[in-house]
C-alpha cells in the first residue's frame, strides 16, 4: 500500500484524483535516470538535476538528511534495510511531469521525491518519517501524517508551517489560529480519513493530527504511541477505539476530551 502525502498544497487538491493513475506508475524511477546526477551517503542515494539549487547544496543536504535519519530512526527504534533514494526536482511542475505526483514532497517504499529550490525546501524529517514508519505499519492517515508533522517540530524544523502559511507558529499555536473561525474535526472523523487530502479542511486536518500525536506522545509516552501506530488499521475505527481503551484507559471520546481540555479548546 502506498500512502500519498500531498504535503498540503491546497490548490492542487482538486487535481489529486486525476493524478492517482499516474502516481501508481513508477516507471519514472527507471526512465528518468538520465536526468539526474547522483551522490551517496551512509543512508541515502541522492538524485538531483546536475545544475541548480540542489546540486549546489548537495553535500549540506545529505549532511542534514543523515542527521534527520539518526533522529527519526532513533525515535521509531527502526532502521531502513537499504539506502533510501532521494529525488530532488527544481520545481513542482517538473516533479509532477516526471513523477505524476503534484505536492512538494512524496515518500513511499524506499523513495522520497521533493521539490528543492531557493524558496521551497521540504524539511528533512517529514517524508523520511513516512518511509521509516511504513516499515512498522500503515495506520490511519491521522496517526501517520500527525507523526510526520510532530517529529518535524520536535526536531526543530518549521518548514511545514511556512509551507501552509503559518511561519513561526507551533502545531498548537496554528491549531488555535485555525479554530478561531472553525470547529475542530471530531476525533472519530479524523481517524477515519484514509488520506488526509480527503478532508474538507486539509490544513486543519494535518494540524489537528499533529496536535493529537503530540498530546498522545507527550502525555502518555512514546512506547504506547508506537504500539497504537503498529496496531491501528485504516478503515478500522471500531478496532482503533478498542486500542485506545486498552492503551489509554479511555474510549475515543474520553481521550478526545482530555486532549481538547489540555489545549483549552471546546468542541
Ligand atoms: Zn506526509
């Protein structure tokens, strides 16, 4: 199974369904080989256009990716068995033309494809979290995307919030801003999304997911969260509810209430 990470670019969401057929075709990984120069580091094999921003910064990029790898793999307590292939594209249109995927970043199998130029740089943690964590499980999208955004903040990178229009804000500060004129998405609905891009409020769904993961990890601990991540299944809300009871001694409503009360948010 491949989870599409649209890494929200709201203007492209309308086109997302039309792109899925192409996204499932991975022949670009072989056919586009001649486009790229390559460079390897301990855990990565980077592919980048021979001229441009990524080529000029490739040593620094790989250094930061290696530091990101250590942080995320330690947190998840998992290693990747082979090198992870990083593909850098100079702009979104080129990335879409080559890969069929329209967002800024995309992680699946052993591949991370990102836009990298002077103004758009995806953080080194988000897609890497997906690629590493997919070895554990493919849980409900809220846990998967929430973890990727949470770990980016935990490890000190705010690129996600710059890309979605809230530069300098934390997860919970952004959530409070968004909830000034919106109702929070019910936890049961949030956990039922198969893909966050299916949410009617995509940015709110990402930020609420990240806030939920932050609450679960920082209030109840990393070990319990990793057990939840490993056992929860997409489209299995009843079973996910039972997992919450087992791990957090409360059903979805109770955990939702504790989380919102901790943020002083009312339903
Ligand atoms: Zn993602």
